[in-house]
């Protein structure tokens, strides 16, 4: 098992597929992300909303932030709010998201490094990057399947079956398919099961095409919107504009237990 984790599946694939073709494929996927995100921003007017909101916040600001303050807020938001998904609070849902997020980042980065730097004639193998590729895929599967089967709001709170699929699920399902088929391809290739390895390779390629080609219809682009929204929110709280919301009251909250009467099942 450990030997498989240290194996670079792209290096073996290079015996039948030119490394340049793999590199072009990765570049094409990056272009699909850019094109899909831009089209979605134009259609849904996300960028227009952010710019208009920033203008309103600037007019409503009660304090002018210096470059140092803005940099500190952006850095803190990036490390704490975005890097640890703090908006989800402490619990299983947050842990599942962190596993999936960092697993996916590892999986994507190591894929590019292995293909561009360690695949082809005369290039050495890297056990470290091969290990990171497999670990990233495993973490993505752990976080993703945990979320899909046990933590989705409509499953745990609204009693819908786990196999109920809507358009918004395209991103997580395609991401899980990429990681799952990637691991299956690596395992069968390493064990010499060439028929199955070609099957899983085909499914791995197809799931990547669906994942990156479906950016416009999926929640993929939210990965770019949410960090921007979090940064804008924290800047608005610091400069006093508060997104045109009233300031918090001085009196303590007295609303009773409300939803805190029982443990929430969807967070």
C-alpha cells in the first residue's frame, strides 16, 4: 500500500500518452475555470454587486482605514475565516469542509507538479509529491463522503434521501468522482490490472471535464466569491459602514432560548 502511495501514476501513463498532452489538459482545465467563472459573473452580475456594495460602504464609512489596518484585516480573514471555515462554527460540518478543502488543494497542486515536473523522459520521480497526490485525494474523499452521506442540510435536517441530487450538487459530486476514480486508477495501474486501470482513467478524465467544464452551472465559482464577501464584510465592520446595517444594541439580548432549545442537526 505504501509503495502505491509513493508511485506517480502520471509517469507510468507517459508510456502511452505524451506528457505534453497531459500538460495541455491541465491548462485547458484552468481555462475552463476562468471562462466559466467569468460567464457566471456576467450573467449573475456578481462583480457588479461587489463593486456597488463597496461604493456604498465607502460612503457610509465612519472611519478611514489605513493600508496597515486593511492588510491586517485581509490577512486575518484569509487565515482564520477562510483558511479554517470559521463561519461554520466548531463541529463535524466544519471538520468535513476543512478535510475536503485542504485535500482538494493538495490534490490539484500535486497533480500539476507531478505532470509538469516529474513526468516524462529524463525526469526523476518524487515520492513526496506522489504521496501528497494520494493523501490529497484520500482527504477529499473523507471530507466529501462524510458531508454527502451524513451532514448535508436536506439529508440530516429535512429527511431527504442521500441519493436526492439537484444541480447545486454538481460540484461536490464531480469533485468526489475525480478523487475516487483517481485513486482507483492509481491502484489498478500499480497492481497491473490494465483493463480496469484504463476504465478508471477514462472515468477520471470524464469527471475532470464535468467538474471544470461545469463551473457555470455548479458551486465551483463560490470558492472565489466567498473569500471576497468575507473580506468585504470584515472591512465594513472595521470602517463602521457595516454593510448599511444598524450597529449592535447596547442592551443584552433577551430572546429566550429559541432555536437553542435543542442541538441543531444540520451544523
